[in-house]
C-alpha cells in the first residue's frame, strides 16, 4: 500500500463520535489506519467529481435547475 506524503498542515475538525468512528474504520481498511490518507483520498475524489461536473456543464449546457 502506498505511503502518504509527509503532513503539510494540521487542523481540527468537529465530528460526531459516529462519524469519527466510521472514518477510522474506513481508514483502517483502506489506508492501514491513516485517517489523513483517507481524507486526502476523499479530497482527490471530490476534485475529480467537480471537474467532471464542470466538463458536463460545459458540454451539455445548463441543467433545468440552473436556467
């Protein structure tokens, strides 16, 4: 499994205990327990989603909700 790059910044998040537990479980399964790596992965996924949405909007034009 690929190791995460060195931490660049530290910040705090306010999470419910359930959300925190879920993040830790998913991080354990996918990133050997590294929650930072999981958050980095989620950020990269969201960046791709936003790029795809922008491309789709450019290609297909505005949706009914945007008119």
